[in-house]
C-alpha cells in the first residue's frame, strides 16, 4: 500500500493533538508526519507511533513534498492554505475560511463522500455542530425527505480549543472557592452558566454559528430546500456537543422506523432505551468517534415530526476524526495532487 | 388592611426557605407564620421578619386557624392538602399532585389570574419550566395566536431541591480532584454533563416533565389548540432554568413587534441587545423574580415564526414567587375560605 507525507498545521492545540491520535488509531498510511504550529509552540515535542516529533514553525515551505495537509483551524488556513495547494498538498481544512466557497467541497464522509472527487486542492471540514446534525439527519432525509429542522445546541467548551477547556476548569475552581471569575475566552463566565452566544452576531440577530448550521447543512446535503433554524448555546461541559433536534418530514416516519434507519447508518450509535435509562450524554460519548442518537420520539405536535437528541465528541467526530476520514477518502478515490 | 395566618409546609427545603423570603420581601399581610416540615427537619429554627420560628412536624391539626397553606412540593401535598382544605385554609400547592385536576385552577398570575376565583380550596402552582414558558408565550399568543411551540430546556439542579444543589457541588469537586462520582439525586453524574431525562418516562417515550409542558401550557392558556413539543434536559447550573423556544404563529409577527409586546408584559424583562452582548443567562437571572427574554429573532425557516431564549430563577418565579403571587390574588379577589 502507498504511504503519504502528512503535515498537521496547528498540531499543539486540542484538535491538532487529536489529529495525531486519530491518524495513529485509524492506522492512516503515513510515510512522514510533520507537525507545524505558530512560533509560540515551535520546539515542543509530540509523539506519533511512539516516536518524538519536534513542532516546527509553519512557513510556505513546510508543505514541500507533503501529500496531505491537515489544518486544525484558525487563521493559519487563510495564511497558508493556498501555499500548501501550490506545493502539491491536498488541504483538509477545519477552519470556516473556505466552507461556503462554491469551489470547495464541504464533506462529512457518511453523508457526501463523492464530493471529494471534485476538489481543487482544498476540502473543508464542516462546523462541529453541523457535522453531528447532518449525520443524524441524512438517513431520515433519504427515507422521508426533511422539510424543516429546529435545533437547539448544548455546546462544550472544547469548541474554543484548549483555552476553552482550561477556562472552564479555572472558573469552576474559582466559583467553588468563592474567588472572582475573569472571563477571557468566552464572553462571560461559563462555569455553572449558559451563554447563548457563539461566534459573532450577523443577519436577523442570529450568530455566525447559527447561520453555519443552516447554510452548511444545505451544502452538505445538496438540498437548499431543507429549512433549518438554530439556537446555539455554550454549556459547562468539556468536550461533547449535544443537540435537541426537531425534524419535520414530508412522509410520516414512526419512531421505530427512525430508530432502525439511524441504527443502520454508518457512524451512528443508537442509544435509546428509556426503561433502561439509556440515552446519549457527554459523560459517555467523549473520546468516541461515533454520533450518538437517542430520545427518538414521534413529535406529538405535528403529523410528520420527530424529536431526537444527538451527542458526539466535538474534538473527535466534530473535528479531528471527520478530517482524517476525509483524508482517507482522498486516498481511496485517488484524488491526490501528485500521483 | 386585613392580615392572615399562613403556614408553609416543607419550610426547610430550597423552595420552602425561598417562600419565607418572598413573603417577607413582598410584604405579604402575614398575621402569624407557621413553619412545618417532616420530623427529620422539625426543631430547626428559621427567621421571618427577624424573628425566630421553630419548625413543627406537619399534622392535620397544623392547619387549624390557618387562612393560607403554601405547600413547597413533594408528598406532603397529597397527604395533608385535603386536611388543610377541611380546616378552612386555601392551599397553594407547588407539587404536581392536583395540577391536571379539572376542579383545581392552575395559575400563573400574569397569564390567568381570574382562574383563582373558581378554586374549591386548592390552587396549583405549575411546573417550573411551564411557568417560564407561558409567561413568555402569553403576549405573543394574545397578539398573533400561537399554533405550535418547539421547546428545548436547560434545567438547573435546583429543580431537585437542596439535594440537587448539594449534589452538583459535591460532584464538581470530585471531578476536579479526580475522585469517583456517585450519583444519588440525579440518574447520572450531572457535573460537567447533561442528562436528557427529568422525571419518569411516559407515553411515546416523552418524560413526565415534557408532558407537563404540553398539558399545563394548554390548561393555563385555556387553549388546547396550542401544540407544544418538548425536550427537557438537566444541565450543571445551580438555579435558573433556560429554554430555547421556537414559536409558530397564525399571524406574522416581526422581531421588533415581539420585543415590544414582551417588554410591555408584566413580569418580563427583555434583555436583547446582541451588539452590546446582552442576553439572558443564569449568571444574571438567579435570585430575581422576573422572566428574562432575549435572542428574539424571526424564524428564518417558516413565514410566521419566532425564536426566543427564556431564562428565569427556578426557585423564585418557577416556584416560590409564583406561589406567593397566587396567594396575593386569593387575598385581592377575596377568595379565602373564611371571611
């Protein structure tokens, strides 16, 4: 089997470190792994397959000879993405920079794998909340056509990276010790609180995070007729995002049918046994790759509706795992820039 | 002004202690205040208007000579409610025991105050999540008729009383110190977790808490045509409940109009200035009596829809304040059992 040179940009952050783990766990055919980051993190040593790798400062030349460049997110994508493509690497980008560019495929491998075939050097990894959502929606949409989705999110602090995780711990300690809390990463205290504000405010007073769930869902599903409305909320949970999702379909679908369809879909674990107190929770889903779906109920308020509860690890399936799965598709379909 | 003998049953719990505070703050015309609880809490001393009151064991005779009996919730309502009525007290009951009894009014004073007039001795205080919801729905319903509501809740641990509050603190410390967590009050660990399971599971796999939001809303609003579907979730927050509410109306209502209607309604504080980072959060709403509404947006997915975000202190407006407001109505309308 052919092996490939892979570079991770932003290797020292929460998503970057998870990318290293996931490449290792999934036994991705890596020839050489290069780890890059900003000058602040350069020189750090991280391990891949038991061997130490020293983190380098990202420069345009970091991509020389690289087949695949995994960008963990942030400003580096805009700065170095095009340079990586010029040097012959296929970029899998976890930032929002290129997601809505019509020339860039936006991929969730369980949902629209074929889109990898038309990439022009850059493939975008969707927003974490959108990834969870579309995996759960896809089998329902295929069976009954989804007309409308109302979603409320419960998003973990890991969405803001390592700094978000550290801030929750520090603030929680401060509250318990009755010390003053100083928010730095989030707009307000997140410990023992909820913040209905993720990313910046935009049209109609929705946040960018909320619009991402609308627009990215339509792009990934290739269906602009799916109407989505979202309220996104940060919660004091470390790393799994949860979503209360209300779905209206064209055709009636029973809870039993939904349970079967979801259970048969790749990447989904149905965890839905009320009598046995089984339903997805961040406690059980963190550090797992699957999207967990439970609380599957026929909507009592309309003829063709469903309520479901979706939970998945934001750093894994919401970011690193999905990115590595995209890289696997690139290899599978032979869409590398270099033969 | 006439003054009244008031007894609080369950005086030592989270809601009971708040009832004492609220009676004092709102200057309720109390002649004598009697505090009752189970034998476990009898003998404790609590203060009302600066004077010590010793907690007594609740017995049927506790209600002799009492004008108003405030039941904080739990099993005592069923055990002693009828005895209190027989002895001439008007019962304001915070438990779910009598809420759906057609002979018992279910009241949120801002929404259906007139219902107090037909009570037969017992008046029920609604479920905490329902109180928040109906206060926010009422001005919208009056203006544009609500057809359907999709609600996802973010419920504080105070919904499980003092024990719930203590469990969140104890578990949070245990997680931070990497000690084992033993759930006692909630079905699973609540610290840094979410539990999509409040009260028991019932028809169609909805929980009792979810059905309460459906049925109690219809009863309070006197309108069984309002279709409500709910997903209720426990979150690691101390005492304010939050709700992401999607509303479909018969008549189109703009965000500006909704903001005005909500702002003019008694008991609501509109906190909705995205540019100024103003929106309701448990951090700001706890220990307050009002229902806070923000993130008011026209729903982008249907012609006549709104999304709002509602937060209020579960122990205050969700329980104690609403109960004392009901007692105020009893006095105002002269519906006491005794002249």
